C-alpha cells in the first residue's frame, strides 16, 4: 500500500522549495553587487533563506536549503565555488540551528546571523587551508571581522522579513 503525503509534508516541501528559489535569486543578486572591502567577502544574502528555513522547518529544512545553495553554486559558478559553498553552508547551518535551539532568547536574530556568518567563513577557511595551505591564515582576521558585520545585516533583515513570511505561511 502506498503511503500518502501528509498535508504538513506537502506544505513543508512547498515552503522549502520557495526558500530554495529565494536563495537562488538572492545569490544572483549578490553576484551583481560589488564586493565588500574584504576581497571575496559577500553579504551572505542567500543565507537569509537558510535562516528562514531553520526557523520554520528546523534542521532538515535548513540543510535542504543549504545543499540547494551548493548545487546552485556548482551550476552557476563551477566546482570550486560549490565546494566553498558546501563547506561554509553546512557548518553555518549546523551552528545557526544550535544557536536557535539553545539560544533561549539571548542572541536574537543578529546573534544568530553573526554565528552563521562566522561559521560559514570558518568552513570556507578550513576548505581553503586544505586546498592551498596555511597562507590562508593571514586572511582569517579580516574574514571574521567581515562576518560580524555581514551576519548582523543578515540577522536584522531576517528579523524584519520572518514575521511577514510566517504570516503568509499560516
């Protein structure tokens, strides 16, 4: 006997699909914007979709969205970008999920955004270290400082859009 898809699963699938599409659009938008003063650093706009998925559909939704971001990077920017995207997104998603789960209202969206950005950069730094060696260590302080600012921006934007997103999806 075939198991039918429950109404919740269909709704969750639709939410995650919309967030994956949003991540793709935000990734394209971010590619158009100029780089930050730190070479290669970006605002992390597509991370808004992952944060929203974590808040609405938990770790499974967040990882689905993060993995989609990596595949989108593979298709649009190639294997090197995909490897960097996957490494940063997986670590970032797990860190944000833990922050959301155990936060108890202390960090708020800004703290969660900063956590995600810092761990995204850490994941990418580890990957870059494996690929190019320890010369990447000189770049670490700049990336962490940039992550604090970009994560704060992402957290602020998420605190604004999430209530509207929840209203639409209820």
